[in-house]
C-alpha cells in the first residue's frame, strides 16, 4: 500500500493534464503554464519535499543515508528514496563510490561557486601569510559549509591547478578528502590534475569537533613522501587558526 504523500504525488501527475480546469480567481489554472513552466496543483509541495531532502543532505554531510533522511524529516522511506534518486539523476546529489550514502552533487557546488566567498579576517590572513613565509611551498585555506568546499585564501604564488574542479569535486584533492571523511586527522594526495604536485591537508575544527576549515601545503610528491615534518608545521598553524575560524 502506497504512503499518503506518494498517492497524492501520483494523483497530481495523472489528474492534472495540460489545460486543466481553472483555479480560484486570480490564480493560475491547474496545469497552466506560469513563466513558461507548467505547474500542477500538487507540484509545489513535491518541490518543497525535494528541497528539504537537499537541505538535510547538506546539514548531515557526505555519507548520509536514505534512512537518516527519512527519519530526520519524518518522511516515508519510499518517498525519501524516490526523491534522493531523482536528485541524483539531476546531479544535485551523488552516491558515494562505496554506495554507503549520498553527498552534494556538481550542480549544487556550481551554484555555490557563483557566490563570492568573503575574504578571511585580517588575523586569519596574518597567520596564513606567516606560514607562507616560513615554507617553500603553496599554502591554501578553505572553509567547509554544508558539505561544500569554499576556497577562502589560495596562495597566489602557488595557485591551484584548477580551482573550479577542486571546489566541485572532493575526490581530486587532499582538502576534498577531509570533506569526504571529516574524522581524518590529515590527508595526503598526489594531484590527479597536475602530476608534478602533491598536497597535504589538515583539518580545522570548532570547539565541538566539527570540521569547519582545512589548511593545505602544496609541493612536490618527493617532498611530501614523508609528510611528518610538513604535517607538524600545518598542525601548529591550524591550532592558531581554530579560535579565529570556529
């Protein structure tokens, strides 16, 4: 037996064909085109459900399951699965490679990258500049917000190979690896974009232990083959940044 909201969604898609009966005075007709897009009586509610699912995935973070979404929103599990799969098809969500859950997709990160990231506070820039002056490598600072990586301060002397891709695809950088697994105490990766580079990143957390930012050092794979010394330097700087960013 279908859940109530599933029956109503199905009824909406079958009952209201284009050119349906007119609604109340001043309202669009059922099935009428509004702004060039056909809206039917029940569709706004379905859109709201999909947006709530998207917001919940962003709130919980990568790896959220359909069962978690269903329980958190008080939504029938079948409805949660249907909306999650729809959002995956439209690239607003992606399935994690191990199929353990969902994460925000490329279309969400594309929208996010259109919003300018405000510059970091002066005290934050001072710590980052001091670190850049002490190492012969690139130093980058990012923030994590709602499962999205925002580049806050990219090193102008050692620029990212592809800022847009690094922002949109967490699988191609050490900073993205922290986002995919917030429990990690560091991440190291040889760049799949630029074969002559490697990156080491450490997390910056708030007082509840939640991942809020990441600090990375970009250099050659040979220099970061033993990440120990560079990691110690990054951890020290991250500790100074925590009270400024949390």
